[in-house]
């Protein structure tokens, strides 16, 4: 039975010297003093509905509740809320008495017993604790803290990126295969359409608005596809798919020429796994080259989207779906789960059927393809190795290439990703732009970017902060974006609950609270609880690190498997030509590969 003690209401009436709390002798199981009034462990545990089996966690709960009650003032709103809750409790008992043909006193006693209290006063006390706990949390998560220590911690330790993306989903089976993935004709056309529109000069946001298939957001004002591709804030704690997150980190750690060696080292320190073996393994896998997607392949996806027969219109009996030209192109260029970039290749005899000089020239004239230091001369792709077995091999692209960028000249990252299955998951390709990179500016400026201040009412957003990124005069949109900043911060900082506890306990121990109450705690109990709190913090951090390292290991394994199996991917020119040649062509091609 919980017998709530009116701790604060009793001791607040006492007028004692705050210094008199020094020098106590903690005897007879006295756990703490509140303004000189002693309370035993038994009293406090019963007061908060605890028993001895809770161990040190119980002591923590007591101190947390006492600190909150000591630090939070009972205000008019709180009083009105509690009075209403008590009235409702009594009204329910009265209604039950009428229904059951009993007395109101009987039903009230029964309801109190069910709730774990002997008296209405004890119930009322518990309601006040609920209200004070809620207000304590609200006060701790103040705007000042969000604009101060909270955002500083996020920026310093958790790499907040503001990202935009366009997601093209695949709606067919078997898209998880690393080397024999299949996509539908519609999928092929969608990928081609998105890249072509970007290449020919449309803004990233306008293409995202009409083509992105990302509608995953709990707040309707934050849906990416309805906000020009804006995907919010990604920290190392954000649960974006690995290919998305780690593709961005790969770009910054190895290929972003805007970052010097010191900055790149900072990326690795914050964003790479703490397990040095995993980090080293990934560094080896990432290497000094990144995959390139030729613009000709983009046009080829559209040209061959519906092509499932040979050049004579006949079914190719010895072929599978992954032999279709669209899937040959897909597996070579869009099914790699590592980081990729689209580049503007020249026309050639090999691609003449689907990539014209007019298409090349239009893309080149748009200004969206540009030389990007750190990427343009570090591209590679898969090619037929020239043997009878038609094995594919990595080959560096010998000359520097122009890379697809957005209207601001930022390179567009490509990441093939997916998660889950059926309606609960997706498979697709992400086209990503870094709207704000935390490593390309000072920490002070990044903190200012993630301010929770809104633009002046009635004005149009300037776009110089995360909150004002979307041009609007609607306060509800800015409010949603403020909440997005707060959520990102809270998700990034793993131990704010315990930080809040320490904040209010300090107020209680020092008497620096509006209730003018000072709490003195038995030293051995305080030491035990401090140790418990530190242990909980360390456990949370260790669990997060372990989970993060595991996700990197899984991602590394996927990249390693692609590297090992990629030699079996059907090469583009030879594979497409064999398929178009029909029965004899594909049979000879497959027989040669089978003998390898």
C-alpha cells in the first residue's frame, strides 16, 4: 500500500537555517533530511510505492522524486489540474455507487484501495508529484538549454547533417539480390526520369516534389516528398538506413575536397565505428575509388525499360529476368550498396542505340555536370574483363569526369538501400544532397544553424537556418521544424534523463530552489546512487556503441560480398548484345560464363 507523505508541504512550513543540515549523524535507517526533518528509508520507500527488492534503483527513484518535489513550485495551474483530477476520481466513485447500489464512501474506499492509497490526501499528493514531474521535465528541456548545452553537445559529438533526398522505390520482387536484382519497367523509367530531369537543369527540390516516394514522417509538415526532398536532421543516432548514412560519411571521410585531413579525421572520429578493426576494414573496402554511374546508363534504363524479347521480338528461352537489358544496367550501376555518383560520359558506338549526342549536349549545357575535386578523377565501374568467361572486374575511369550536381553545385550522392519487407519496408535508390554539412563550417555556426528560434511572424523564411529552410509564412510549419530540431537533439543525447536528475538533485542539495528547501542525503546512499547513475549512463553508451559497431559490420559485410560476387554480374555491352541476339546468342554467352 502506497502511503504518500506530504513531504514538501510539511517541511516547507519550517523555518530553519539552511546551514543546519551539516554534521548530521545518520542513524536508525535515516535516509535523508529535508530542512532538518528526518525521513527513514522505510518511510520514503513506502511513500513512493517501492519495496526493498528494487535495491539501489529504489534509492535513485526516491532521490529523484524528492529532488523534483523540493525544486518545483506548486503553481495555480497545477493546483487546478489536481483539484479536477480529484473531483473526477470522486465523481467516478459516486457513479459506481449509483450503479452498484452501494454507498459513495464504500466505492471511494474501494477505488483508493485499487489505486494503492488509504486516503484522498495521499492520492492528491501523488497527483501533485505527477504534475511536478511533468513540469520538471518541461523546465529542464527549456529553450535556453536547447539553444545552449544541448545543441552544443549534439554538434560536438553526434554530427548533425541536414540532408535532402529523392527516393525511387522498387515495387518488384528479388530486388535485394546483390548481383541478380530485378526491377520493373516502371522502376527503370522512374530512375531514368529523375536523373534526366536533374541533369537537364530542374532544381533538386522540384524533382523531389513530384517524384520522391518518401512519405515517412510522423508530422505531416515534415514529409520529405512534400517538402522539396528535405529529410530533416541526421545524426549518428538517427535510424536512417546504413547505405544512406554511411554513404554520406564515406563521401566526407574520403572524397569531399572541402574537408582537409584534420576535418576528415574528425568525420572518422565521430561517424565511424569505435571498433578500430571495423573502421580499418571499412577504410580498406572504401579505398581511394568510388563507383561511377555513366549518364548513358541512365538513358539506357529508359530505352530498354520494356525490352524483354530479342531483336526479332522473340522470347529468349535461355534467359532469366536478370538478363533483361534494364536489369543488366541496373545490376552494373544502381544495385551497388556502396557510394556512387552519376557522371557525364561521352557518346560511343557501344551506347549509340540509346544515348545520343543530343542527350549528351543537353545535359552538358545545363550546367548541372561539373568537375568536382576529390570525385571526378576517382571514379571506377565494372567492365567485361575481355576473357571468354565474360567476367566483370573493377576498372578505374582513366580521365576526369563531370559529376551530377544540384543547382547550388553540390554533388548528388547515390545510395542503393532498403530495409524490411512487404508493406513494412522498401527497396530503392536514394539521390542525396547535403544541405548542411557539420564538418564544413565552425561549430559555432552549425549551432546557430540548428537554432529553435522562428522567423518573425508574417515574414517569409530566409533559409539560413534549419527552421527557416522551407519558404513559408505559416507558423505551424516553423513549429514543426522547431520540434524536429528538439527531437533530433533528444534522440542524439543518450543520457538526458540522468542529467535532468543530477540537475534537480543539485538544486535540492544546495537549496537553490524557489521552495527554499535543502535536502541532505546519507553519504553512503548518495555514493551508491551516484554509482548506479554512472553505471546506467555507461551501460547506455556501451549499448549504443555496440549496436553502432554491429551495424557497421553488417554494412561492411554487404560491401565485401558485393566485391566478391561482382565478377558474376552480367557485363553491360556483352550481356545486352547476347540477349538481343536471341536463343543462340544468350546460350553461347551463358555457356561461356558457366565454364569459368
